[in-house]
C-alpha cells in the first residue's frame, strides 16, 4: 500500500461538502466506488465556475489519477467507475440526463440540489443547454505540487519520506535549481534523490555560474563536473 505523505504546512485549498452528506448519505453508502465517485464529484464541481455546474461521464473516465485507484487495468477501472456512478444515480445523489451534442450523445451528471434539479428541468423543457466550448475539464493532477510531479516523472515513486524532503527542498533552494538538478540526474542516469540533493548542496556552498543574471544551461561536460564525488563512479560517460 502506498503511504500518504501528509498534508503540507501552510494554507490549503478546501472543498465544501454539505453536512447532510455525513448525516444522511455516508451511513447509507455501502459501496466503496460509489463513495469515491461521490466525493470526487464534490471536489470536481467545486473547481468549476458559474451558476450551473455539472460533470460528463468522460470527466470521470479521463482523470487517470482518479481512475487508477479503481482497478488494476484501465478497462476494469472504467467498468468499476461506471458502476459507482450508476449507484450514485440510483441512490439519488446524482441526477443524470443524456443529450445530443456535436460529438454525439453526452451523459451529464448534476448533484441533486436545487440548482441541479433546475438545470435538468431547463434541459428537458428546452430552455437551457450546456455548451461544450464553455466547459473546461479538470484533473486531480492540478492539486498535486509541481515538485511531486517532477520527481515522479523523472526519479521514481513518491514515498512519505521523500515527500517531506521535497517540501524541505522547495523551502531551501530556488525552483530553477531543483529542476536543473533533476535534469542533471536524468542526463547522468543517476535517478536518485540523494544525488539531486548533493548537487543542490554543492551549488549552495560553491555557487552557480551565472551570466547576465541568468543561470546558463549546463553542457554535458559541465554536468559531469557538477557530479558529487560519491557518485562519480556510477555516472555514465
């Protein structure tokens, strides 16, 4: 099981969830996927602007970070997700309507609130219709600190200990330094956080060469010269 690195210090963005969810819905929900899609919908709709907020089925399916927690393969996860959404509709948490668009049939989901019910009535009566051009899909990726994404894309899996060290690094070194140090790790084929930290420490102690106030792009030779002594024997030439 992948550990949770913990909430960082400082002000955090919050998602509003009605108290009635905890007193009425939470005790009644007996399926984990239904619970996940319900909470995800609260978060996703909270990110949207405007008086009418809704989700498309593709919004659930296209969020790869959310989807990977629902099954070992994309196909199985997608089937599980659809089942969870259908359960939320059957329970009355979501309101579902299918409309025709330029891309074909579109499944829309609204929370069963006064505004959601009014939107369904508006679509049914022909008084209101959502426009694809005004809709901006979102992803859980937007909530992840950039340094976490940078680490996972270039170094490896994130652990709680590494997450704490990444946050410390953000407070200690300039963002550009961290990006360049990780780039050096990739180019030298030493994908280790300890290696990245060693480079950052050397830069902090010895300074970085700069020209006209802008850090110069390091050449391959310069990158090798920046390699900490303890890693020189494993860096590719």
